C-alpha cells in the first residue's frame, strides 16, 4: 500500500469512527425513564405543522408501526407500539426567499409512545422531550408528563394526538 493510499485509508477510518461515535452518543433518559429512541432520525415523515403562537416548525416522524397505521388510516386509536417523534425548530425567514419560512435552531425533540397498559394513567401514551442539539432531558422529575398530558387532552377525540397524517398521492 502506498503512503497516499495508507493516508486516505486512515482518514476514511477516522471519519467512519467519528460517525459511529456520533451515532452512539449516550443521551440521558427523560426523568420518567423513557429513553431517546434509537435511529429516530431515519423514520419516515407522517406530517408537518407550523405553530404561530411560538413561531416553530415541526416535522412529525413515525416508527414503522406508526407509518403503517397512518397509511392505512388506523389512527383513532393509534396501535400499541406506535412511536411519534416531533422535531421542533424555531422558524426563520429564508435569506434568499423572503416569503419562505425555514427551520433555524433546533428547539427540541419530543416523543409519544403508545402502550395502553404501561401508560394507562395518561390514556395509553408515554411522553418524553429532549432540548436542543445537546439533547438535554426536559423536566426535573417524572411529573413533567402532566404538562404534556394536559395539553394533549384537547385532542382526546383523536386519541390525544394533534398530528394529522399528510395525504400522499
């Protein structure tokens, strides 16, 4: 192996190890014990939303159970095993297209996990949130879920989920 090839191989290996390390970064669980779902960044899109009250853009992703339920219209109730991820960014104006709203800083990533037995006290949903790019768990203790559940109570008629799956052709 030439010096040039050895150098390229070494740089490639260092790059791959860096990516693997970044993917394996340990993120502390939420105060209620829910762990950040692995590989959620590879989940498929279910819907999007824009909140004007706090100027945020949201992409709602789902695990395979959620995607199948959304595509078949089986979302009221969502099946056990569903995990919904909501990635929330502060919105901003596109620098080259003034009428376009685009994501700025990541505000948080939040999750709803459907398990009718485990989370029976919150209508079958477990809640968790991690703040910013550093993915700091939200809340000081498990009582933070009362905040989530009280808001999602407004969506009682849709299994406590605000998200409307986007229609696809």
